C-alpha cells in the first residue's frame, strides 16, 4: 500500500507485474524511491497484480527465490 511506510532499516523488495500499465509500475517505483528502498523494483514478466502471486509461490521464479533469500532460506 502506498500509504504504508516500511520500518527503518528493513530490507524491502518491491515487485510489480511486468504486464501492468506503466502508470501502475510507476507507482511501485515511486514508492521505492520515496521510502529509500535500496533494491531495484522487480518487474515479473508476463504477470499482473493478480498473477504476480503465482511467482511468489513458485520456487523456480526469481521473485520467490529472492524472497526466500531475504529470510535466509
């Protein structure tokens, strides 16, 4: 949510569906910039805000692998 700021010092990953309209992807980039997110926004090719969750659950997907590495798995 754009209204929620992350806690200071938290390693945050912002991801967006690669098939989203540029305006929506821009919102993700703006959120990351405003809150000082160090990682680049991850665009998941072939997904939108509904199907992006498939990449969260797929251990072969870069998004899932990145999330798991962030928590030490």
